[in-house]
C-alpha cells in the first residue's frame, strides 16, 4: 500500500464502534472528527472566514482571561468528553475552562463540560450546532454557549439559568454582549462581520486590555 492510499484509509471512519480511548488513539490532529456514543462522526475543514473569526476571538478572549487569571482558553485540536446526556467527544471551536475547574483538564481532553463554549457555524455544521450540540451542552452543564454564524451575520449568546435551561442573553448582528462568566468581558458583535476584522491591538485597546 503506497503512502497516499494509507492516508486515505486512515482518514476514513472505522466501521466498528470505538471506545473513547480507541477514538483518541485513532484520531490525530489532522483528522476532523467527533465521537458520539461509540460512533465516529467526520466533520469538514473550516473555511478561511471561520478560521479568522476563531483566531480573533481566541486572542481577545485569551488576553482577557489571562489578564484576570480567570482560567484557560483552549482551541482545536482538543476534545471535550461528556457523559450527559450520553457519551460524547466534541471538539468546540473555542472552550473556556474556569480556574476552579482546571482539574477536568487531562493531557489530551477535557473530562467534563467547559464553562463556556463557542461554535462558529458553517453550512455543514449548522444542524449539529443549533440542534444536537445545543441540547448536549445545555444538559451537560455548559454555563455559556455562543453561536457565531458568519454567513447570516448573526450571533446568539446563551446563558444557562437556575433550572438548567439556556436563555438567550443577546442575539442578532449588533449590540455588545457582556459575559457574566468572563468577569464582564464585553464583545461588540459588529466586530465579527467587519472585512477585514479589527486589528487585534486596536480591539485589545478598546477592551481596556492594552493601554
């Protein structure tokens, strides 16, 4: 078997059900996949716009979190393992783990829910992000769930209430979302639709992170 053929075979989902450990051993950093109750779900590579928004958010959120010693911002490739509502291995676009929950972090995955998750919606992922994952993250105890849809220029920010259900904190193309979990981090939503995106240094200055 030549090298090209081996790469194609390796990228195909296994025909049998896998344990989570088996999935982690099979799935390398170049494989786009998630694990749902023993089955491998392949996902598509992200678009350039998706990557740019992800990079922008991870930087401004990361600086805010680090400056205030709130916890840690993590981006793919890194798995989050859930057991509620069922066994899942998801790979959100951005996850935030609060300082008090750092014991959930292992060398290769987060063992339990993140405190805040960001999914940047693509045409391929829209049904999962708004359907399956919405239900899963809510049930698992993720406190904040951000859905960023570049094609529609729409963002939705959900907060889990005392009954365990998500309530919409802000939705639409404009306005500023203030995260209670990130100690008052305020995101001007319109930034996400700018072409090009705001320079990081300018955004960090407006957020008060840089002088």
